[in-house]
């Protein structure tokens, strides 16, 4: 019985090794430029999500804070939100 389980485990591992390279995600493993310059022109030291209207219909935004003056192509004073 133990030998049968070892054979089954070996077969499962072999199948996973063959199939795994074909299970890649649909997206490329790289940032894709959107409108403007991606990122900020300085250092980000904190991130958080925030829902500006609470339980309302708007989706939460990403808030970044740090030492920067540009977020994308928008002027920022060390804090910015991203709503996409």
C-alpha cells in the first residue's frame, strides 16, 4: 500500500512539473504605461486604501504618501490617490 502511494505521489509531481509552465497568468509580468508617467517622482513611504463615500457606490481608492511632487503627470504635495 505504501509503495502504491509513493508511485501516486511521484506521478502527481511529474504531471505538475509538465503542466506548471503552461499555467502562467494572462498578464505579462511587467508594468504597462497608462496615461502619463507611471508612478511618482520620489519615495513612497506609506500606502492605504480609502473609501471616500463610505458604504456608497464609489469604489475605494489607493492613497500613497511620501516625498514626491508628481504622481503620474499630476502635481502632488507628498500625497496622492489612485482610483483605477
